[in-house]
C-alpha cells in the first residue's frame, strides 16, 4: 500500500504553511502592536492599534531601568491619524528602556524593550583622512604586493614549494609501483 507515502510527503508542506499563521496569531495575542526605533539619542514609537476617543489617541511611556509602572515613565501623547499614531522622546541617555503604549480607551497597544546606544559624533580624530598612495603603487608580476620581500623570504618560499613538489612526486611514484597499498 502506498497511501501513506503521499501523506508523509505533504507533512512538511502543511507545516510550512501553518508556521506563519501560528506566529502571526501569537503576536496578535501578545498585543505587540507597536514598533519602536532609535536614532542616536531619540526613541520613537509607532502604532496603528489605537482609535481616537475624546480627541486623544492615547499615551506612550518610556520607562528606565528602575521604573516598573506606566506612570513612572516619561509620558508623551500620541499624535497622528487613523492610519498610524506616533510619539518620540529626545535626548535619551544610553541604556535599556521599555516603551508602553496605552490607547485612550485604556487598552494596552503593546510593550517593547529598546536599547539606546551612545551617539557617535564625528570628531577630528575619527574623521577619515586622505592619505598619499604608495609611491611605486602595486607591483605587478608574481603576488602583486605593495611590499618588496627580501631574498631570504623568497628562498624559504621556494624551498617549501620545492619540497611539496618532491613529496607529491615520491607519493605518486610509490602509489604506482604498489597499487594494492593505500
């Protein structure tokens, strides 16, 4: 009977189709309807999960490491349209923060953790500088290196290549004379 073989072959196809649906359902159940991003010392959050109620979309709060409650964080009112709402905080010092968005109907749109890194500003020491190219350029021929190696280096390299050739010839000669060995 070959009835089971097509069913076994279709198993990976069914699993591949069900996996994205399961992941999407898990995210919707977790309430992660927000997207948090950082740019330098600015943290911003966007969502489309909130609806306007009494002229307000809701509030977003940025919680530092020692804060555990929504009210303890830096709160900003959401602004935007029905397509999407956003909020931003500027001059944030480096560290790990939690962003919580609560809509105007007191439902939580989502919670996400973000890491703010130290903003890198180009200074006189970190700016790229123009340097002069080598006077002789890249040397053509074998290797094409900028640096000219000495005679001792070339002799040592030639000796290694020569010993490799001799070893390979010895191995092949021995292999041909006694084919039953390996």
